[in-house]
C-alpha cells in the first residue's frame, strides 16, 4: 500500500474509537459527573453495563462495516479487520491476512459524555503542561494485553488530536517492553504543549505527524522540530469549517457531493467563517507562559498574484505583463489573510475586497 494510502487508512481508523461511546445517558455537568467518570457507583450500573468490552466491540463493528462502504479504495482491508478489543478510549484491530495489529486511541469527546469528559479534560491539561496524558496509562495496559496475543504481527498506532498524543505515549512505553513496540504510528493534528514545545521521543518506531495549516492544536509542529520522524503538512479542505477536523486527512467518500466553495460569478465571493473552537480550548490561554503560535502565510499561485498586483503588496512591483508575473511572484513574500481562500477566489475578487481581507 502506498504511503499516502496507508496514512488515509490510519486516518479512517483514528476516527473509529469515538463510536464506542454509547448514545444517550446523562449529560449532567454537576458534581455527579465526577462520580460517573471515577468508576462504578451505585445507581449507575445500567449505564456502566453499556461500556463493557463486548458492547464497545459491537458498536465498533457496526461502524467499521459502514466506513468500509464509504471508502471503496480501502474496503478490502477494512472488511478483513477484526475488532479484537474495544473500550471507551482504545480500539485494537487485527488483520490476520497480512499479520498486522492496528491500535487507535480516541480523541477528545466533544459531546461531553459523563463517562469521558473528566478524563479528557485532565489529559488535555496534562498535554498543555507538557506531561503524559492521564489516559495513556490505561491505554498502555490495554494495548500490551492485546499485543501479547499477536507477538509476531507488525504493530501500527494511530490517533487524532488528544488520541494522537495518547498513542504517542503508548508507543514510547512499548519501546521499553520486549516484543511490544510499534512499527509505525500516525498522528493527526495532535496537540503539542506551548510550554515545553516538545513531544515524547521515539527511538525505534517510525513517527509520522500529519497537520493542516491553521490548526490551533498542532501549531507547535510548524515552528519547532519534533526531534524525530516526519511532519506532513496537508492541504486544507475548504468545505470543512474546522481546521482541526480529522476529515482533512480522510479520503473522499463514495458518491460524496460538495457545494463549490467559491462561486463562478466574478461579482460574488463566498467566504467561510472559521468555527469557534470547543470551550475547553480556552485553556490555551495559559500559553502566555510560553511560546505563542505564529500566523501561517498563505501561498499564492501566479494567477492569484495577478489579482493582488494592483495592491502592491509587500512592496513587490506589479507586473507589466503576464510574462513578468512569475518573476514578480518570486519576489513577493507570502500574504497573511483573515480567512482561508483558494487561489481562484483572488481572481474573482476586486482589489478593495482583497485589501479588506489582509492582516494589517
């Protein structure tokens, strides 16, 4: 399987653990929330029965069959995967034909389910402070229990956001245990601490970090070297309003239809407003104690520069004719805009409209 195809497969698997969480149940944010997340308590036996391994496995199996239909290019692999283990936080898949074990860690549950919220908040605070997320310890135990049953299989790990950091720490711990290490892990828009500006360092496991420009969680990966592996920067999918979404790394679904982001009419310019991050991301205000993210430049194509040339951006000379465009474009430094736009949007917009979008 080609490198890009394998990363897409890993992204598909990274989104599955979220579906182990049962629907319904209390959404209370009162003191009883901590009791529900702390373990079995009287009065909660019916709800806790929904999160035992067989029930979690059943929910993941149903979702796995659904995504196999959604992604036909990966359907042969997805259909032969067996859900070997599933909990609220970790899912292990086995491919017996190619002797591979896949481990996917769940990202932050934005539904604020009482069985996940307190542990997710605690783990995100741990990441913010540059320490091991609290969920990693249990994840290591779950992974090693499954790994012992398949010691000869190649092992792969994946996770999105918080799940990426969890699987990274699981991989670090696994390297210290005989015959437990991963062959490769892929993490998607995974968080880095603004205080320590570092990640858990792997020595024998191939590490691939994937991010998109403008992601608020993984910004650290674009301003400092993680010290290992490879950082892949993917193009933003403009039909997704949240730059942190896992969908930026997923392949297109079968028969998926999308509305055009930029209308063809020269008088119209459709802009996507950035979606507000979830409430708990306000913890990032603590980043004032450490490094701050840098705004990322938007690369322009030569055609886009022609539309911007009348503004004489960054003191770059406007081209006299089309043959000078490429030369002038090379002298022009990247332009910072308030919203993400495709190159075609520049050609459809008038200079005053583009001027209003520039970061001063």
